[in-house]
């Protein structure tokens, strides 16, 4: 019925409303970039609140920051950057159509992501034990009691939403693993891996900003 | 003229039954799903307005308690802004028209498009839950610390509903941006696109850049209310004004989410019913982008009395004046298009004229409010209420109804009763002005907004306003009746009942599921009324 259904054999991944795989790829890639733009604005609201309160209460922020576990934070930063490397290698392998290698790199990315979340939960647990969760149970030295709560409110919401993005990322990686496993990802159709990689890198970059802003405040002065 | 017949195969008969609608990926069917949704919530929001105007018919607070009144205006605002005005034109008319106007088969992401409707309905469900289980009294603005620390009403489910619905807005905007960039038919260059596409594109930019900010803001309010985190809590050094900055960073541009698409509709209507190329096409196109950009820089004019620095207020005041420039460019260009045009007075054109007049009044009174001194005088009075209703009701709803009437034959394949439609357009225009013009005077005389009682000397103007609201309500019900009626009994429209140009009029009414039998190749400019192109005229 559709006239264009007759002119050439379609790639199985080509959706009916696109003219070519190239157009479909460009649309998906642009879509992901626009989505990441919305994410910048989403996190931007929190970075704005952070910037204002840190400028207003620098001493309290420095003191509260020292309560964070810099060793675990640093390990997590390394873990996450490594996961970005394995993600990039997965995309590269997908471009070359090396299915097995893609699967291995996706597994590595997921394992590293899970390690990050594991370490993050250990940190959260410590904060909970130390009564550093804002709210009625919050305990801190009296001088900084009020403003340190602002710091920890920001710490939990920023790292919490970052962690949520990691969880979603792990879900996406599982789907990518499944698609690659069943053979849908090929050298001429690897775009899903590529744009999932964009998302993964974005989430990593958010952490690259969070780590110094939350963990390293005023380190040089101590 | 040959006998008009329905095309044998079109999107409405491509599958029957509830599943063929609920699982559709067709942008045209999704547009109709949205149409059902926004119409329903329009009448829910309207019901609250009825109660508000009934209460205000007498000076004493006698119909409802002050607390109930707080809930009424809050729920009116929440329903109308988030569940009607913001999605109305983009999600209904935009969804239907974006692919057709640029010669594509569908939006770039049809599944995401369907998902956005479900997300919208899920958000609406949360907010409806908040309403039926006791309501919300924070005002649609959710100002802290009242919303985080004091209000005992259903802030969380209502806020959650708005948070969720925001994602439908983001996904719709994202879909439009990618579609307009990547799916245009051969020859459909940017500057051959209808102006409705430009305004939809500009609107989409605001949707994807602004909505995430309100999302995070609502999340921070929720975290403060539920987990006792302290982002805006002054007792912990937090700043409630920061909430206002974040809120208006989205909610002022949101005004342009509401009115920009209506402006796009008006450009289409004016060209079609004056049989002329829109005067200064490029200026109108860039004015849309200009409004989108400037719209992000003026939020502070909502906060002139909120403890903002004087210098910030001055800058926001000047920037707010600048928005008037692209807005006026549009008004002048529509007027110039009408000048010496071959104007025909069909219903959509009546709405277009109504829009131009009412938007001009709404826009000029906006300049009053952009001036710091005058704004301080009328802040939180009915002057503000009148001003934004002139933009949102006089602007957005006029544009929406005008567009709905103009494209209804395309959507349904049938014509409505023109005499009845003209009559109701007139009723709406009269009812609207009678409702809201007295509110300018009330506000200027000092009647504050958001009170359920007022001094007796304001009664005459309030009674006029309430009377106008009844007329307006009737005006909105009449189209419901004749449009529904036309679905079954209306005369068949044929592919181009208005003799208009534009790709949407080259395909059948209703269009086939894939929009065009063959992908069109565009060799003409938009609104090419002067030189008919072969195969392009009905």
C-alpha cells in the first residue's frame, strides 16, 4: 500500500516514518543531546542553590564538607571515570561490529556502576549513623548546626539524584546488553549503544562536578 | 464543484476499538487523545472559576469559607495552567500539524509521543487525587515557606502531579525540536515553513529548557516537606526568595509556552483569511525566537515587591520592556497583512481578530506591570488578574479555539455549523471582555486578589464580572455541542474547504495515517497566495 515500501528492502531496524537509517540515527542522536540539555537545566537548579548557599556560608560548608569520606569519594571518582572508559570502548567495539567485545565492555560498565552505587550506599549509611541526615535527628557542632544542614540537604539531594541517574543508566545498559545479545546491534546499526553512551558519560560528568564541590571544599586551607 | 466524498482510507478508520486508540503511535490520534484530556481539565478548571465568580457576586464571604476559597483559586490556577493552557495548543494542534505541515509521516519519536500523553494523564491523576481528597491552598505558585512548612493541604500529591506532567511537556518539546530539524520534506527549508512551525519550535525550546527547572524546584519543595531537608527554610539559613527565583525562571517563560503557539496559529489564520503572504515573514519567525530567548530573562518582574535588590528590579524592568518589541512586531505584521487583504469573515478569522485586540490590551497592560513603580501600586490586585487573563484567555484560548475551528475540517473531515460558530465566537468575545475588563478597574481601585470578601463599593464591578463569566461559560459550551454534532452530521469538508495553501490542505480530510500518499516535494514559499503552484491548489 505504501508506495515507498516497494522501492528498496528496508533495514530491519528502520522505523516506518523515516526515509533512511541515516535520518533515523541523526534524529535519535539529536534527541539524546536535547534530552541531556534538559538534564543540565535540571541539575542546574541544584548547582545554583549550592552556589548561593556556599557563598553565604563558606565556613559552615567547609566544616561540613570535611565530614564526608574523601577516600571513598576518590575511589568512587576513579571507578566512575573507568566506567566511562569501558563505555567508550563498548561503543567502539559496536562500531566495528565485535559483538562479544561489546557484551564484555557493557558488563564491565555495569559492574563499575554497581560498585559506585555500593560505595555510595556505604557512605550514606555512615552519614545516617553519624546523624548527619538533615531533619529532626540532625546533630552537628552548635556553631554550624543550622547551615551545615543546608550543606547536607544539598549533599543528599545532589548525590541522591545522581545515584538515581546511575540506576537508570544501569537499566539502559541491561537493555543494551539484551539487544546486543540477541543480535540487533550491528556495525551498520549501533546507534542505541552510542546514545546510551552519551547518557552514561553525562552522568559521569555530573559527578566530576559534584566531587570537588562537595568533598574538596577548603582542603587547601586545612 | 465535484461531489465531496470521504477518502476511503484515513487515520480515523484505520483500526477501530479502544485499543487502536490507547496503543496508537499516530500523532494525529495522539493529538485527539490530548484533545479529550485538555478539554476535560478545561471544564474542571472552569467549574472552579464558576464557584469563584459566584462567591464574588456579593461583598460578604457568604458562599464558601475563606479556606475553601483559597482552595478554589488554587485549583482553578493549577488545572488551567498545567493541565490546559500549557499542553493545549502544542499537544493538540501541534501534535496534529507538525508532521503534516513539514511533510513528514509522523513525529520523530512516535512511542515517546504516546508516552507523553500517558505521563500527562498520570500527572493529572495525581493532581485530581489531591483535589478530591481535600484540595490544595497554596496558590498555583506554591510559594515557600507556606507550601513547605505551614499548609496542611494536599501539597505533595498536587506537586507530584505537576512534576510528572512536566515530563510530558519536555518530551513533547523534544519531539518537536528533533522532528523540525530532521524530518522536513525535500525542499521544505526553514524559511519555507509555516509560521506556526516557527512558533512551535520556539515554544519547544522553552519547554525543554524551562520545564526541568520547575521539576527540580518542585522536588526540592517535596524533599523539604517530606524529609525535612532545608533548602528554602529560613530557620536553617535557607532562602524562600530562592524558591521564587527558581519558580519564576520556569513560570514566566511558561507564559510564552502558552501564548507563542497561539501567535503561530494567528499567523496561519490571518494569512488564510486575507489571502496574503504574511507581511514580514522573517521578522515574525525571528520574533518567536526573540520572545523565547527574552522570556528567560524577565522572571524578576514577578518579584518587584519580594525583597529583590533595586538594581536587579531595574534590569528586570528594562528587559521586560524589551519583550514588547518582538510581540509588537507580530501584532504590526498581522495588521499589515490584513491591510488591503481580501479578508473573509469566517469563524477562525473572528477569533484571530479577537486575539489581536485582546492580546494588545493584555500586552500593553503588561508594560504597566513591567514599570517598577506602577507594579508596586497594583501588585496582588485584580489588575494583575485581569492582565494575565487577557493574555491567557484572551490570547491563548482565542488562538486555540481559532485554530481548532480552522483545522477542524482537516481533523474530522467535516464542517461545523458556521452560523452557530460565528455566534459563539461573538458570545465568547463579549463574555470575556465583560468578565475581565472590570477587573482592571477593580485592581486599579485597589481590590486585592485572593480574598473571598471585599468592600461593598466594589460590588457593581464584581457583579459585571460575574455576569460576564456566565456569558463566557455559555460561549465555551456552544462549540462543544456543534463540534461534536459535526462529527456525525456535518457536511463533508473536502481536502481544502478554506481554499488555503499549506501542505496540510494538499492531503485528504481526514488525512491518511501516513499523512501523504507520496512524500511531498516543496518548491514554494509559505502562504504563496499570489502565484498558485501546480498541484498545490484545491
